[in-house]
């Protein structure tokens, strides 16, 4: 199975709840199983996206932080 490309969404300098709302909108336009990488600077972003993924069924498959920028990879849930 070929690997899916990743969509990058730069949400740096936005604060809660905007990163989650923008990511949710972006995910709606992506096919099932697609990956969305979100860049965020809001310190609450990791917890917000963990809760968002629990509530929506998407998978938060990775996250990291470097120099105050969080990089979160979300895989869109299947049907």
C-alpha cells in the first residue's frame, strides 16, 4: 500500500480553540487515513488535540516540541 502524503497546517500564533477548529475543518476535506501535520505554538495544543482525537475518533499518531513549536500528526479516522 503506498504511503499517504501529509498535509501541513501552520497554526502558529493561534490560541485555543482556533488550532483545533482549523484542524477539524482541514480534516473534513481529506480522505480517510490521510495525515495532517499541525504546527502550533499554543502550550495547550497537545492536550487540546489529545482530547479532540478522543472525541472524534481520529488518531494522534505523533507529536513533538522544538523551540516552542509543537508538531502534531493526526491520521483521519476511517469509515
